[in-house]
C-alpha cells in the first residue's frame, strides 16, 4: 500500500503511521543497521495535539507532510 498516495482518504493515517514506524524500527533488529534505525521515529508522535485537535485534523496535517516528502523523493 502506498501510504502517501492514499493519505488524504485514510481515516486511520495517524495510527497506521505509528504502526509503520514501529515496524521499520523492528525490522532492523539484529542487523548492523539496528543502531542507526532504533529511535529514528521517536520524536515523530502521530497523536500529538500540535498536529490538530481531532484525529481528522491530525490526519490532514500528516497527509500534507507525506505528500511533501513524496514530492521530494520523486525529484
């Protein structure tokens, strides 16, 4: 699933991202990259009220961030 592509319509984007970040970190466990990956997303709190007061607001802000990142990668 392309998270950035579907971000605007994903009603559980914030929890999906938290799950994805946790799994990315866990995937490096036991590999040389573990030191580099562990804690990589520690400061990216997808439930923080600074993103918005409601889940809908948080998801809208997160979708905007993901779209911006996707555009950077495509350049």
